[in-house]
C-alpha cells in the first residue's frame, strides 16, 4: 500500500546483515590491551515512601455522626474520582480517539498541530541495552523532532565497567504526505555521537512513516543516516497502539556506527540490533 514502507524494511534488513569489520576497539574508543574479564554491575533496590493521611476534628453538633460519616465518604470518594477522571481524559483525547466523529477524522495523521513525547528501550546485541527519549512538535506540513539515545555496553577489551555511547538528533521535518490515514516525513538536521574517547558532530538525514492499519493500530518506520565525519545508519519498524493520547509501541531496531578511524587510525565499526518497547503521549 505504501511503497516507501517496503524500502524501509529492505534498509532495515540490510543494516542488520552488516557485521562489524575487523577492528581493535569499539566505536569511538582507543585500543587498550587487557585480558581481564568484565564484571556486571548490580542495581540497587529502590525504597518507596508511604503516604500520610489527615483527619478533621471539627464537626457540627446536631447531626454529628451522620454528617461526619458523609464527610469521610466524600473525602475518600474524591481521592478515587480525581485519578479516574484524569485517566478518562487522557484516554478520550489525543489525535487517535477510539471513537472518532466523521468531522474529526482529519485530526489523525493530518492534524493542524500535534505534539508527541515518549520513551522506549530494550536489549541490544553484545549483551548491552539501549534507551531513547524523543520529543516532537509539528503542524500539518512542518515540524521539529528531537531525539536522544543512550547505549550501555560491556567493554570490548575485557576491562572492568562498561562503555557508554550517547547519540542525539535534532531534525526539521517536512510532511511529504499528510493524510488522515498516513504521514510520510523527510527530515534533516544535525546529529552528535559522544563515545568514550571522541565526540562527533555531523549532518543528519532521515525519513519516517506512520500509517493506520486498523482502528487505533498503526505501523511506524524510521530511517536516519549520518554520512560524515562518522557514519551512522539507524533503522526501526514498530507497531503502535493508540489508546486516546497514550501510545504503546513495540518493534525492532538495527544500528551501525563507524568512527572512520578518527580515534586511532583504525575504522572501528559496531552493529547493534534488538527489540524495543515504549510508551508515550500524543496530542
């Protein structure tokens, strides 16, 4: 139905088949000879705090017991009504409402103004993990898209600890297709890569697609490329379930990072891929 989606799927498959070339170190990291085994960090347990309630001592004389019981019922009832009303408001708002009136159907992927915010993450190859935070604001045609990705990876040289890579993208977007059932964007801007021993800044280009499959279920695909000074290819495909303003998504992602030999004269290439789950809001 959408030829561009087929192209994106092919690019994802191509990115996943690319393995790391012969390299001495991780992307953006100098070679450090070491044969000690890496050890895993242990997470500390979180400790929560309990809530404290309040009592009201004053009560009218005559209907003291009945009115006091009514007051308690009113207070306890209000504590449950407020969260439920907020939850109901979230689930019936947003651009993807469960029951969309005919005159509002144009608000789905062709909204005059939309805002999105979300987080997602999951395991990646080589025993690491990755997470994303993204924020977007766009009109019917133009918008902005901001993303930050963090990768936590075991060290490649066997030393203690872990390697951290932080990637950011700042894009301006242009909707080539802005339709009730689909939105296709072209994107361009800047990307950065903060590796253990170097920081890169380069131009970034991308494309993204969102299309309705059935009811509140969408398919999403995204491709981002940085051609120089370092090289990055980031592709993902996912299914997204819109429950009003709440978005639940899950999919698969592949990424290739190449520092082009800027660190120690050797092109260090890393390939990551794995599933991810996420949650977000969209208005």
